[in-house]
């Protein structure tokens, strides 16, 4: 008869086989050697809590050498009762409150919302789409929660809402111009701000190009959802659409409500979590808030923010292959490996031995809320000591350590943390220029409509805050780099040069992990570029 430990290990192995879609996974295998990444790690954490009644920390998943070792790091799930929501309209989450008050005090601040656009080739029943959208609104209360200001507090109010997708017919236009016109319409639609006092905080806009060809845009206010939420929404939208066509019940996600999580977040704040988190980050960043900003050699100071621009590049296949190989060899994620290459390049160009790159923590470590639509993601600022004499292998280890620590201290919004660290930092949305970086798979890729082919369509993004915003976005085997910036801060020629240097650095460093970082960059000719003239 198997021992309790053997049973636990067997169940954990089954979870890994399911998540990784590899039936041959054994106890001596490493999660990352088999293709694991941070998103799949969160899936392992959730299923472990559900099926084993045990909790895994992100650090345990990221550092265990084998799955067998991971089985020894399980801890019991905390069964403490959830914080009460309270009587009357509950307080909005910390991020929601910050966003709403920032908009009140700074009406010209950029709009916080995001979108996904799809080309749907094949039949798309408008009635079934409307019913599916309604099912999604009914299922996810965060989309029907409006936010109203009460002094310097923001309250959330749950309302009923009706789904009514806007439909535009462009079949009357000459065929060559239909897609161009449709994208112009949708580009305007996705930037139109929401009224946060009215529900819902989700819009759908359908543009018909022909009888069996259409574009569908889903637009979300960031106070209601984040990128992770988009995956949940499109999975439910597809399931509800299928149910509307067949008349069968829709099997949608089950989770705790976001308002309850917001109450728990404020309770952590009340009991000292903000001081704990701010103390950690101040120990990493120091007493001077200027250390938070990163100004690359091409930065042009004193010109304000104007003329937003974007750059999109396909990452060369050789660099993608080298990155995948390095992830397997170094037992790390594409995010950590590419972040290490970026930090090495920044250190080389600025001469700074400590590099802070802004990034986002998914903040989905609590298994019971992983299927909840809402705004969980928080900005964090992992800081790494970069020595160019180190091997890239060692640098990746350092970056992984700082990324894990950032994840562990990323449960409160960055604005609150920065204000607690540095009270002199101005309130509101405005930020110091820095370098922001993320690597993730394409959110919302899983949308399906029965009988139709669905393909994501990128709309050009534009910058909404200072500095360089860099995303590596994976869609199947392809990886694209998007860089957002303001031309008033960084000229396009400099941004293109820096982006090319970064992609070259990723490929070269990943292919030679045991050589000194500086030596590899020198071989590529990565010298600090000439600073553009202020004229």
C-alpha cells in the first residue's frame, strides 16, 4: 500500500503531466526542462491546492530541482475564513481606487484600458454572440461593478448590465478598402474611454466585412480586468457561444468574487503588509527615488511627453531557438533569460552596476482567485547587480532570484508602495521615465467560435507613460518585440538601434551562457551609442 508521501507525489506528477501535456513526466524531471514557464507554474499551484489541499509557493516551483523534490515542499492550505466584504458599498481594490482618483485629479492622464481584436472567418451568429456576452457579464461581476468616488475613497457597486455588441456593416465598400476602414474604426473604438459609473466595463464591436468575414473587438477597462482575465473571458465567451447555438447549458469558470479579494487586500494593508512590502523594496532601491528611473544614453531630457510611437519587430528564428535552448539548459523561463540579456545591455550602455527594470507581477498566487476576472496585476521593480565579468549563467541566476522576490512582494499596487517608500513622490498616474519589460504568451489566444476560424489581429499600440515599454510576445513558435515610446524622449532611430541590440544580445548571450557577459556584448559591438543632439 503506498505511503501518504507516495500518494502525494503521484498526484503531483499527474498534475504536471496534465499541465505540461507530457504523459512521460517522472519524479526526477525538472519542470522547466520540460517546457514549464511562469504561467504554467501558476496552473500547477492552482491544481495542487484544489486536488491535494496543499499550497505551493512560487519560489518552490521555480527552485525545486525535480518534481519529487517539489512534493516535499508542500504546505497545508490556509483555511482561515475570507475577510468580510462589509455592509453597504464595499471599498474598491487598491489598484481601482488609485486609478479612479488619479483620473479625477489628473484628467489628462492616459486612459487605462486594453483590447483584443479578432478576424472571424466563417459563420458568426449575432444573436448567439449577444447571448454569450450576456452570459459572460452575468458570470463575472467585476465587469458589472461600477466605481464611484466618496471623498478620497472609491466604492464599488455591483449592477445589472445588458450586453449589446455594436455592429457595423462595411460590405458596401470596395473589397480592397474594407479591412483598412474596419481597422480605423476599431482603432478609434478601442481608445474610447469608459464611464466608470456605468456598467458594463466591457464593450464588443463587430465589423462585418462580408457574409462570412468579420472583425470583432473586445475592449475592457483595466479597473475591471487584466491580461490574465482576458484568457478567462474568451474561454467563457466561446463556451457560452457554443451553448447558445446548441441550447445546452454553458460550463463557465467558477471562482470567488473580486470584491471579496479586494476586502482581503485592504485587510492585509490594515495589518501592516504595505509597510512590509515597502520596506523590502526600499532595501533594494535605496532612499533616493531617482534610482527608480532608468535613462538610456539616447534619452532627451526636459521635452515633456509628445508624439507617441511604436516599433514592432519579429525576433529572428535563430534568437528564438537560442533562447529556448538556454531556458532548458539554465532551467529558467524565457522571461528571466531575456530580462537578464536586457539588464546586461542596459548596464553596458549606462555603466550602472545596478539595473532596475520595471515589470508586472501577475499577483495570482492565491489559487482560489486564479479564475476570477479582475485587476490583480501590479507593477514591480526588480533590481539586479550586474557584473559584466559574470557568466550569463550566473546573471540569469541573479535575475531569477530578484524576479522571485519581486513576485513575493508584488501583491500591492506599485503606486502605494512607492508613496510609502518615498513620500515626496507626486501622487497620481504620472511616472518617472524607466524601462518596462515583459515576456508573455499572447493573451486571449484561445477564443473559439464553432464553425469559424478565429485569428488575433494586432492593432498598433501607443505609449501611455514615460520611458521605453518593451514586450516580447509569443504566439506559437513566433516571438515579436514591441517597443512603445514618445519621440520627444527617445528618437525613433535610437529606439530601433536599441531594439536591434537587445535582440542580438538575447541570441548571443543565450547561445554562450558560460562566457563573460561583457565579452559577448563586446563581440557584438555593443558600445554606448552617441547621444543624439538636443537640437
